[in-house]
């Protein structure tokens, strides 16, 4: 199924959250409806890989039980920051790389 991360309606975040609830309820249960980035990322995973996020997590857990993971315990998390903060950090990193001779 093709999934668009573009939402329709009055509240884009709520619209995408409803899509996620319909497609991948286990992921929707652990993600707050206002967490737009995580919701969009889940929909991107479904769209791009054709696999639900919850299925990927379950697969990782099953592999861990069979001893295929590198570590006994794995923690998946995401960090959030405001876009202007991220843009500023990225700009500084690129400027530093250019100063070091990237181009």
C-alpha cells in the first residue's frame, strides 16, 4: 500500500496520527498524537520500506532472543530539537568541514 506523509484536513498532525492508527496501531499506541516527527517517520518507513515500524521493532526483538543481536539489550530512541537549532548546528558542521578542506 502506498502511504503519503502529506496530510489532509484541518489538523495535519491529527490526520497523520489517524493514518498511523489505522495502518500500525501498536506504533500509534506508543507515540503521542502531537509528536509530528515520529508519526511522519513511521509513515515514511511504511511508504519507503513497505514494513510497519512495529514489525521492525518486533523483528529486532525476535532476533535478540535468538542471539543474533550484537548486544544483549538494545534501546531505540529518538531525539527531538527545534528545526532552527538543527539548522544552526548543521550550518556550523558544514562550515567546519569546508574550513578543513572539504571543497
